């Protein structure tokens, strides 16, 4: 039984009992937000952390799913049908996105994704008959799976938690799978992978699809949470925000994006209620993270923890159990 | 014996009266002790912060003037920064309703924020007073818990068009405004009334929201006798400057955001001659306005504009409604009724009352921008009274036509 | 006829302003491979600092050009500090660079809001250029024509710097192959600080020069950064000629695109950028694929 195991059990227990110890339904709502933004960050991390591809256009895909859901509901489809159709549309959008973006890597990939994100944003504004322009689309109701109404705050939280845990499990499986290992290979040594016979483009493409799936899932939760979608959600600042969640938490780690999402959402929603200049504070936190823990909050904390242990007991085995780096 | 009976009866009656008093009217004594919680949804960071900061200044000015008391109850004021995004607006609205348990919300600033929270507000039965000009919220999709004491997007443009056609004798105009709903609704209203008075709109130009250089659009402004602009935020400044430097000399008319008194301190000489129509004007001669302007100058050393005035007036309406309701705000539906029935005669904008859809009916002022003593001022040249959101149109007919959009009313050419 | 002439001339002036904005970004990215996402903030800071001195602070007022110089130097100094104490800690780590530059841009934006408030500020046009130049039928604001001249002067100046000076040779060596440059004895770290300061100063200069046209307001940084990115992508990173030609081309696309294709106004810049990225990722004049 390692410290890591106990921490995870404690975290799991805390998550499952949130409605009981959070001081009010407002904070339960914030927890739901943290969870679906964490899924969004996990999705982006597939590309940023594990594929080495930085995308500045993921908010565009997020928006596509959200609009698809809203539009399908407006057309009169029921919730299950709308969600399914939205997922299909999102995967097609991601496939196109990937096909265009993967022609480049490095800064080229960043720029193509930025351009695509901006184009989707412009479409959201101009294609008024589809998107309602900047008046946006409203979603009148939330689904009621198995008779539980998601309009209830706690029920929505639990539904989000279930989806989050499934997404996290999917990520864990992906990372430990041969595809995941190949992906990390293409991140570190693309030419060698190519020489070894791996189809680098195809591996990256599948990674994009997986990333798109997680993004779509988080977008569906988002759009049911706010019950509104408008072009602001697809702006460059939104793409930058989720990227910051990934980088500040620790790209290439499982838990990093979750911590990053918690940081950004907590400052934006909760801290902003107490500190007027929260934007400045958030920027300062990012700069501090870069100075103190440039590899991200999660790997950085692990590193500092180990450093502390080594200093306390020189000569003894440094880390109590779980010596491997967090995957 | 009769005295004994009288005294006993008297005691009994007093006791009964006291009991009755405890049951029937516990409210005043207790309610006056419970503070009235007022929430403000505003934007204090990012590009829209300009209007948001002014909104808060308007609320603070009123609270300071009234020593933080509405109808005998102390006011707990909570200000929330939505960050200018619809998701942020929803989150902060939830914070105000669920965590702070506010009685009434004022704000938000932007139309898209209001649209994001309108269903939630109706569901939470929390009265909301906003400046956001989205037309349909008091027209085709009215929200019973929403009240607008300022104006909807086109409300100021109808009188502006009337003035442009009848007094300025303009016949062929070009409209230019940002490419979003507020722009469409303003220009649509202007076009309808202008064309009803014999004028003609030649072209409608729609630069995107973040346009650094308006020259591609300014180059298309020719062969007309006037321009109507509907820019908001900081864009009117950019536009008028570039308009002036492009050498264009046609008279320019605008609405409540384009000629806002609070923008005059940022404008240069290019604003001289700008004609605007606004529900508030700095030189309105009411007692309330004198107090308001003095308060703004004392607290913030600034001349107020449309945003600060709007929120000050919102607070006046809430104060008046609370007084009408005897200090009670627990029954939300009853309080909403009181709010809607408010009719004030002395406010910074003059008389204000509400139509049955929750939109204000009041004065609209046509102002001309002049330079007096080295400073830019808006001089009121005409006042339109009793202007409703439907102008002189029949309400039913107006609601049957589609909401003003980029293509409605269509260009006659 | 007038319509086309006005648009054509404005394309060049807008291109000139874009050149001043993007030259710095192209240099920094070309040499240091740092995607400097604070570039918009540096532009905005230059404009705010410049306009403060033009309008006068505590009675101390400078003429427009001196204020521009002061703004440029102060932001260049800030840039040098940021490079020396922050960016130097993460050579090659692009993710960390994105995080720190975005974090700094949040801080800068909020700082500007705190110091200068939310109201837009109009930058007065320098009085000697506050008029019109007439060429027969065409009437054009003199200040905008002056921007073309300023852009050309700076383009020539930068070209001379890069082509004819030792510093320029070192910069070009660093752009081509930083490791070999180090091997040959070039103090690449010092070079980086100088180049970053130069890029930051250029951005600030563009900010105050653009002030009389764009004014200064919160959100200016977010409006200008995508434009810089588009120019650099189109022209090619690390290439001065690329920045110059790219700026002019973007100027034309912007003006004629917005005027003739209003339906596509939102896409008029990003569609060409996407096409260039797909067809020729190194840009028109770029040396290597980024």
C-alpha cells in the first residue's frame, strides 16, 4: 500500500461525496464545471502531452459539438438522438481538422489549428440561420437518463463524475496501450519511428480522433450545464485557456490536466468572487509555475516531494514506494 | 361592573389585538432587520470592462446617496465579475442566487450574457434589471422576471430617425454598425422609421466586431447625405477618428452608445457635430440628475454616461418598489409585480414607467455634440416624451414582423 | 476610381503598420524559436506609455515622436528583463514558453486596466501631419502616408542592421544554425536578449505609431496579435523581406477583402493563412519549414 494509492483512494472518496461536504449547491456546480473542463483538458493533452502537437484551435471543435447538440435539439430530436448525432458530427469535424493540421508539425501545426479555430469562430458568428449568430442557441431542458433528471444539481454532478471517471479510465487505457506507446514514440523520435516501420501520420490521426472524442464529450456536458452556446466559446482565448490548463498542470501526465483545470476554473469562478484582479493573479500563477515547476504542477510537485524526502533522510531510500514517474 | 367588563374586554381586545398584530404584521419589524441583498453582474476585466466599471459606479453612487438603505432595510451589495463570457455570466448568476441568496440582480452588461441566463433567472424567480438591449426579451420572448429601465436596441433609433428625417432633412443615408445583434437591431429600427418618413437607406455596412481599420468601409461611404452609426464600447472613438481623417464630412447620427456622455472625455474634435439619441443625457434638468451627477463627481471624479445612469435608475426603481411593497421582498412574484408597477417622475432621465412587457417608457433626448470652454459636451436639442419600444407602431403588428436583423428590414434598392 | 485608389493606398499604409508590428515577432521567432504570445501586449503597452507622455503626466508633456522613442525604449527594457529572467530558463521548451508568455500577457492586460482604466484613449495625431495630402483627385490623410515612409525607413534600417553589421551577421548565423553559431564563438545568449529587446521595442513603436489610427483600449492586444501571426506565417519566419512583402499583401487582402467580400469579412485573413500553411508551410520567403 503506497502513498500514491492512498492519495488516489482519498481523492476518489472526496469526489464521490462532494455534495455532502461542499458548502452549498453553488460549489457543487463549480465541481461539475471542474470535471468537464478536466475532460476537455485530458482530450487536449492527448495531443499536447502525448503526441507533442500543440493545438490552439480545440475550442473550435468544442464549439462544433455544442452547437450540433443545440441545433439537433432545436430540430426536435430527443436528447439521446441529439447527443449521438452530435458525437458523429464532432468526429467527422475532428477528422477533417486532423487531415488538414497533420500536414505540419511543430509551429506549423499550432498555426493551422489556430487558423481553423478562428474560421470556425467566424462561421459561428456569420452562419446565423444555423447558429443564431451572437444571440446563440438556448437549450431548454436537460436529459433525464434512467429517470434521473439532470436538472437537479447533485444528479448532474454525479452524471458528470461518472463520465469523468470513464474518460480518465479511457485515458489510462490509451496511455498504457501499444497505440499510446507508439504515439509517445512519434512525439520523441518521429524519424526513428518512421524508420522502424510505424505509420506516423496514421498514429497521430487516431490520436486526434481520440482527442476529438474526449473534447466532444466534455462539450456535451458543458452545453447541458450552461444550457446556452454562443460564439464566445469558440474564441481564441478559450483555446488558449484549455491549453494553459494542460501546460500548467503537466503535459504528458494523466493527472496534470485535471489539476490544471481545477486551477483555472477555481480562479475564474471562486477566486474571482474575492479578488477583483483575478486575471492578473492567474497570469502571475502561470509565471510562478514556469519558474518553480516548469514541467507542470503535477510532475513538479512530485519532484519537490521527492527532494524533500531526500533532504530529510539522506542515504536512505528516497521515495516510499511508487518510484516510477507518474504516467 | 361595566367598568370591570370594559377593562376585561379592553384587555382581551388588546391581547387579541396584540396576538393579531403578531400574526398579521410580523413582517415590518422582522423584515426591516433583514438586509436586502442586491447582486450586480458586471464585467471588470477584458475588453468590455469600460461599461462594466461604469455600471458599478452608478450603483455605488446611489447606495452612498441613500446611506446603503432601501425602504428602511440595509442593503448588502455583492458585485460579481462575469469576465464577459456567457458561461461566466451563468456561473456568476448562480453564485449570486445560490450562494449569496440575493433578492434582486442588476446587470448583466452584454446581450449575449443576458440571453445565457434568462431561462435560469425565470426558473430561480429572481427579479433582474438589466441594461442589455436584446429586443426579444421584452418583445417576442418576454421573461416575466426581467425589467429594463433603459431602452431596447432600437428604442433610441426610432426617434433618431424621426429627427434625422424631419429636422435634419436627410433623405439618403448609409448605415454602418458592428456585425452583431445589437448593431442589427439598432440599424433595423433606424431604417424602418427613416424610410417611413420618406427617407431611403442606400447601403448597410457591417464591419466585424474587432476591426482595427475601418477604411475599407469608409471608402464605400459616398453619394449620400448622412451616415448612421451604431458602434458600442470603444469602437465609436476609433470610427469617428478614422471617419474624420478620411475627410468625410456627411453629418453622423448615432444611438445611445455612439454618443455616450461618458465617451466624451475620450473623444477628440472629430466628435463635434455628432448627433445622438439617448435615454439619458448629462444635461437633463431634473433634481435627481443633479444629485446623481454631483454624486458621481464626488465619488469618482467623472461625468457619468448611459451605463452609470442606467444602473442608478435601476436602483431607484428597486428602492421605489421595495417601498411600495412595504419593505417585503420574500414573495418574488409579488415583488416583481411591485417592480413592474413602479412609475417615477423624477429620475436622472426624467419620468420612467414600464410597459406590460417590462420595457421602460420614457424620454429620449436628441443631443448635438459641441465644444464649450475647451470641453466636449452634448447639448440637448429636442426631447421626445413617452417613447415606448414600439414607437408609434401598433404593438401587435410590430410583434408580428421578425426581429430586426441583418436583412430585416430589407434594402429597398 | 476614387474608391479603388483609396483602398490601394490604404493597403500599403495598413501593410506598413503591420510590418512594424510583425517584424519584431518574426525576428524573435526566427532567431529564438519562441512563439512570443506577449507581442500584442507589448504593442498595447507601447501605445499606452506613448499616449501618456503625449497627453502629459503631472504637467510633463512630450511631443509625439519623443514620446514614441521613450515608449519604445521602456518596453524594450521590459522585454530584455523578461528574456533575461524568465525566457532564458526554458530554452527550447516551447510549452513552457507558451505558458509564460500567455501568463505575462494576462498580467500586462490587467495591469493596463488597473493603471489606465477601461475607457478608450484617443491618441492625438502629431500636429505637423494632421492634414490631408492631395494628389490631383485623391485626398489622403497625411499621417497614414507618413506611416508608409516610417515603415520603409525601418525596413531599410533593419535590413542594413542585419546585412551590413556584425550584429546582424551574428543574428543571421543564429537564425540559420544556433548550435554552429555557438561553436564558432558567438555569445548566443546575449544575442537573444538583444534580439528580444529589439523585437519588443519594435512592437511598442508600432503601438504608438498606430495610436492615432487605432486609439488605445483594453483588448487592443487581442485584436493585434492574430494579425501579427498571419503576417509572419504568410511572409515566412525569420525573413525580413518576408515580413515586409507579407505585410503589404495582407494589407491588400484586408482592405479589398473586407470591401468587396463583406460576407467573408471574418475569414478574409485566416483563409489565406490556412491556404499558405497547407500549400507552402514555410511561407513565401521563409527559409525553413517552421
